[in-house]
């Protein structure tokens, strides 16, 4: 097993995740099996309890792991399936060590950060790196380890120390360190400043780690003199100072690194072979070119809760973009704050109300993504109603399916006050109810999480066409509430079709509407399995219908 560690300095948000997945992609294109581990130095056990509006989306894995969104990057770039253990957090490490201490495993010793926590980190990495991730059961050859946070933070110190020790455990020939840093430009002359990078490398070296490569984020390509200076002050070979300047699209990042001979230099350090042909790389290059040559544009109105952090819906955005690549057009997302569509806003803030409805009317399609909590739910229902009545393509994901069902119950079946018991416990018409798979009384662990099977009920539906003739669909879930089984026959007689159900037939997974160009809802979250060259089918359906509506 070879390890490529990617750390970061100066600032967070430099694109460490993209750098790490790009390197992974390049090594995969050499014919090696590549896995990845993301280290998050926070105390939460997992991302499940963290607000997406603070920390970005909670990514969900097949095994039900609720993890950092960077694991989504790895799954998309490397086309792999990760497990919850591929996300290592301080919370997980400490829990494990404290549990072992309570069991008496340490035989009377004082339990300390060094060596107990640092040993556990190293054991964890070695164990998880060998878990097969590409679906055919083979152990990976290379593991990319992304160290979250910035080097020098108090939180990441035990991980930095563990990685320092780790290079000796696995042998220096099997270990490289890539440090991602920032090279800002200051002043009118536009000088590229190297001092922040010098400082962060100093910090790294004080901890006993020397970077093999520096990846420098900058607006413009690094100048030769900047590279020379960095090489001199940071104890890195000049050719190993890589420029990661702004590019036209995300998929160009691996190409940018390749142009600077990165793959060959890493291969040399890790003693990897370079094959004569690299079809995966060629495909990737084609994709990057294709993304730059998209023509025309469609607009999808995304009705959600916003705080200005677009990472909160990262996978949804990716799934829309992947779909647009396949259609061949650009994707424009028009963010609509759900509460602004509600009558209360009309009274209190008429401008906002007009603007929000204007965006809905202008859009080629409407998307209501997943969500929790009451705020904005009524606005989402109004958006679903608008799309249904005006035959505008609609996709509802999880909560987006639930609001579509409630709206239909209210306005088509005439069930006044129909609601989800999540939002109104005393609703006279519970259209969506709490349906845990396990205990009803125990709140912890009642979320239905991870991959579950959906059985299509008929071939005569959009789902059958979009999933290319599959009658069994496996997608990821993250919810507690579901459509009330008692209401199904009434809803169905009125025209709402439940074309996908779980294996018991009790849980509704896919809704469609007859006589509508595209009205589709999924109880699951299809966005998590979307790939750049294989867009998620329900999203593709939306984008395709939105595009058709334009022409
Ligand atoms: N709040 C809803 C539920 O728990 C929807 C969840 C979601 O959209 N992920 O069922």
C-alpha cells in the first residue's frame, strides 16, 4: 500500500479536497486501485449532527455513514464507493481509545495522546486503506489521505504527529506528502507572495514532516521566480512546486497537474509503473473539453433554505451539472428562498415575494431538495403546486417528494390541513408520517439511512426509462418520515402514481404524475450517486425535460 497524504496551510477552503481527488484520479489512470480517507479533526463522531448551513452538506454513503462532503468528491472523481470508516474524526478516535481504556485493554498504563491516540490513528488508516472500494472486492494499491483543517491548528496536532510516525511505519518509499498552500498577489505590481507558504511549511517541518510537493493555489500561473523562491525556502525540489492556478472548470485540475509532470514525479517517488496507454485519462480530458464547450443554458429554480453557503446543497448542484453535461447545455441555478414564496412575505416584504415568484416563473424547471424542520415547507408546497398546475418539470428529493404529496392531498383530494406529522403533529390528514424501520420510542438511530432497494411497480413510467430498464434500484436514504400507506389508494385514484416502492411495498419511494411532462419525486437522495459521466437518472430526467421545454 502506498499513501499520499494531502495537508493544507494558510487558509481553509483552498481546494485541498479537489487537489487530493485530482491526484487520486491521476494515479487511478495509471491502472492502480485508489481509495481515500478523509481526516476531520473535529470532535463530532460524524457529520450527521452538523448543520449543512454551517459546515456544508452531510454526504450519505451506501452503508448509511453520514460523512463530510469531501467524501462525495472522492466518490465522484474516483468513481468508488466508500464506507463510513473512510471518514476519520477526532470523535471516532477518542471514542475508540476511551472504550478500550474502560475495558481495561491498557493494563494499568496511563492513556495518552502519544502513543495511544496516535497509534489508534495509524491502525485506523492501515485498516481502512485496505477496504475494497471499486466494487470488485480487490484491495486498493494506493490510499489518498486528506488531512482536514490547516496544519498548525490545535485540533490537527495529534493527526500530524500520527502521520509523522506513520511514514516510518510504512516506509518512506511508500509515503508522500503533498502540501496545499496559497500564493496571494499583493499591490499594484502584482507580486506573488511566498511568505504565507514559507510559514506553513515551517510549521509542518517543525512537526517533523517535510512536504514532497507543494501545490500552490494562485489566480495566475506561478512565475518561475516564485517557484525558485519557494523551492529555496521550503526545502522542496523546484520541479515539485506545482502551480494550481484558476482554471475554466473543475475537471481541468487533474490536467493542470499532469501538465506539470506531477503523475510521473509521484510515480517515480512511489515506484509506480506508467503504462503506455491511459484511456481513463484520455476520457477525462475529453470531458474537461466538453464542459468548456457547452452551448445554451437552462435555468432550474432550486427552492430551499439559504444562508449563502452553496456547499449546503453540493451534491444536488453536482447532479444538476452532470445532467447538463449529458444534455450539452450550461446549468444555471436560480436560488429561491422557500419562505419568500409564502403569503406572509407578500404582506411583509412584497419585493422579495415578487422576486421569488419571478424566479419560479422564469425557470425551465423546479427542484425541491431535501430538508428538515418547518421553515419554508409551505413555500415549497406552493412551488410544487405551481409546477404541477403549469406543467413545469419538477423534481422533489426526499422532503421534495413529501411536500408534493401533501400539496396533492390538499389541493386535488381536498383534504384541508393535510400535512406531515413532522410539521403538524395534530394534522387532521396525516399525509406523511413517522415510519421508523426500528424502534418507535427510541429517537436516536431512527433515521432511515443508506442504500435501500426500490422495486419498480410498472415498466410504463419515467423511472423505468431513466434507470435504463432496471426494475430494482439502489439509492441512498436519509429520512424519518414517509407517505402514509393508508392514503395511497386515494392519492392513486386521483392520478398520483407510486411507481417505486420498497421491498415490503409499504414505503413509497418514487412518485410520478400522469399527464405531465416531468413530475418526479424520490423518497431517496439520488444526488449522492451521480457521476460526471453518469448523471443521476432523476436529475437527468428533470434537466432533459427542462431543456425540451425551451426548444
Ligand atoms: N424531514 C424529512 C424526513 O425526515 C425529509 C428528510 C430529507 O429531506 N432528507 O423524512
